[in-house]
C-alpha cells in the first residue's frame, strides 16, 4: 500500500464555506505542506487542476527543489494542451526531478469552465479526444517518431528528443466513472482512480475496469481519493467532522449543488447523489461521511473515526484491490502530521518512514522538566 497527500492550491483552512480560519495560498505555506509530505514519508502528493487552482505544473516545479523524495501527481488536460507539448513538459520535469513525476490525466467535467478555456466538446467527444491524446502521448515517449491521423488530432513527425527518467514514461493515472471513461482507463493508463464511494460501489468499478483491461491483455493498479478525519477517539473524530462544516449553511449548499448540477461528470453526479444536498444522513457507509461534498466538488467523502477504525476501513478498500490512497484533511499541514502519526503505524505501507523510538541526538517529544525523555503512553481508541 501507498499513501499520498494533497497540495491545496485552491485554498485551505479549518472550516468549509467560510473565510473564518482560512489560509492564503502562498508559496511558503505550500512549501511547508510539501516538506511535511516529504519528511513524513508519504509517497507523494496530488496537485489539483482547474481554474480555481494555481497552475499545477508551475507549483510542482517550484516545490521540487525543496523536497527530496516525494512524487508529484500533476495533471495533463487533453484539449487544453497538445500531446507533444505535454510530453516534453513531462519528460523535462521527470528528468529534473530525477524520476519523481506521476501524470494525472484529467478530461474535465464542467462544460462552462471548459468553454472558458476554448473546449466546446460534449462529454463523450472529450473522452474520444482523450483517447487520441493518450495514444499520441504514449507513442511520443516510447517511439523515435510519431505520425497520427485521428478525428481530433493530426500529428506529423512528432518527436521528444530528451526522454524522461522513467521508462517508457511517467505512470499514467486517471479517474472517470462513465462507461467510456472505463474504456479509456483499460486501454491506456497504469492506475485507475475512484473517488471515495461506499465499498460495494468501488468494488463494482474495479471489477468493470479490470474486466475491460484483461480483454486487452493489460493489468491495472487501483487507487482511491478520500479525505480523512482521524483522531485518538471516535468521539473526537466525529466532533471534528461537525466542526468542519459548522459554517456550512443552506445557502452555501444550494450554491454549490447548483454549480455541480450543471456538470456532465458522471463521477460528480455520483458524489452529489451520496448526500443529495441534505445533512440528514451524511454517514453513507460505516465511517464514510459525505459532509465535505455538500460544498466541495470532486472528492466529497471522508473516513471518520479513531485510528484503529479508520485503518480498518482503509484495509477493507485494500482488500477490494485498492493499492494507493490519496488522502487529505483540513488544514492540510496539521492533518498531514496527524494522519502520519495515527495511521502509518497501523498500515502495511511501502512508504511509511517511522521516526526512531528513542534518539538521543534529537528530542522525540518535548523533554520533561529539562531532564527526562518523554515516555510513550498508549491512548485507547473507542
């Protein structure tokens, strides 16, 4: 298993739907989060994309020199950039970061935002363009020269002169819940991502994508994108969940849900359907809470509970075939530490970097009365 974190380039804070407790997206703050991700031993971090976010490629490029081992999951947007330019960007970043790039393929699900960027294709046509884009992108990074004649792209003598470190190219990650998205995943990508739906729904997605991939002689890995609210006790965790949405009123919910309703994203439709804009029943599956999705697009669910319980729920997803978990929490800096402290020891991770139990050269916890090293104290989870 691997855990990744999230770089909140669209804003951060202690509460949703309010400027109270909010934090400005500044480079020093983003650097703090990235360095926490790096030092704590997360595999890497996802950088979001869209007009509400700072540009993911520029942010990742600015942070790579301030980190040592974390990987950056950065979006390419078919239709917004040509496959040749995207391939050269990927190869350059991968070389200069010494192989720390992961590619998140984002087709996009908001027609109004896409129209503002000059893309005027319907849902299925955008995925057909994505199919052509990935065909060309993969050829450019694995073959000496590329010619391609499609319905959306025409390439003559395409080349990438300086290859990436990772061969044949940085891994491709991709999420999409519609039938055509599953076909694209099965044909092209390395990791299929789902948002945090209840386990039965996730199992059905995995089964469908796996079946389609096997028909093409391919195997995929699977990942999930979730928020997490983990505390030492269940009571503290659920109280933190309620505090997160304490300023979310009916007007904020109505504004957000109206915006999501205009989208043609099947994944967003499924996220919104989990709560239907109502606070009445936000625990949609044991410890899976849909409160974030009341006012946030995309990933709208969180695992909530004490550390043992949240770890157990994560392992239930692992048993379905999920290998990679992209987690986040508000505020992202503090919650990166809390999640690492409480969950890393309870999970079979490839990436967990555990601090030494006793280290005489560096205090582990504050020294007691200027003389004694602090002792471990077990807190019972409930």
